[in-house]
């Protein structure tokens, strides 16, 4: 896949009924009930300002939620329900981008130029919601990955945060199987100097040659 975008499918590895499995899931875990309530209230106010009657309960049920793509505050009650091993996953990737207009647009990071496989530490769930108005209510496998403070390379482009990246089989096993307090020790930046900028200014990572 040359690029992965929010609310579109991407491969994840999770623990299924028969063990590890590769699955496709939409990028974006359910947003918090507060975020949905606030969005529905704003929609109701706009409709009422136009003189339209509002069934708020139905409006809230059908409020679109394209999802939360990354997770920083793992102590939030909204996220703690999905921190057990049964809801953890890894998201395979070769490189990832952060946007910085002054630096040329999308800046792509990888371990090195050959872009060996790495994984984001993620969580997943199966959820009924409205992702897009035109789709209506649908049930989907959803995922997002954890973030942490940025290391030097990512921080130069995107100071706010970087994804939680797993670089060894042992780290993957810890994330997938360990108790939450041990697994969450992996929510840390990679050491400075670990990542390299491998491309600049393109929205999608170039597709591999065939």
C-alpha cells in the first residue's frame, strides 16, 4: 500500500480466536462520548437556528464519527477498556509521514533507506457507529495507535508527538501479551538518531516497482 489515510482500511495484526491473524481495519478508534455529545449539540443548534425540529437522541445516535487516529492519554477511561491483550494490535509499516509546510510538506521517516518493517503499538475494537453520513450506521473493525513525546528527528518536523514504534520481536510480544502496566512501558519515543528522513513533499509513499 503506497499510503494509508484516516478512516480507510489498513492491515493490522491482532490475536483472534485461533491465534495471531492479519486483518483489515479502518483507521480511527471511536471518539469519546463527550466529543460526540459536543458535536451533536452544535449540529442541533445549527438546525434549530434554521427553525427545524430536532430529535436530539436520534441526532446523537447518527452523529458522524470518523474516529480518533492516535492515542496519547492512556489513563483516560475512554481508552482503558481497550488496553487488555485481547484489544491490542500491531500496525505494520515501512515508513510514516508527518506534515510540516515549511519543511516541504509530508516528511517521511523510516529506520533507514531500505525501509525495513516496523510496527506501531495499537489497539482495536469492533464498533457500531456512523463513520460517514452517506454510509449510515455500520459495524466495523477499527484501530488506532499510541503516541508519545517526539524524539529529535520527528520533533524537528512535528514537535507535538510521534507514534509508539516497536522495533524488535520481543517488543511486539510484550505489547501483544503482557499485562497493561508492563506493556505501556513501551509508550516511549525511540532513542534520538534511530530514524532517518527518507522522502519529502509527497502525500503517498512511492509504490514499489513491479
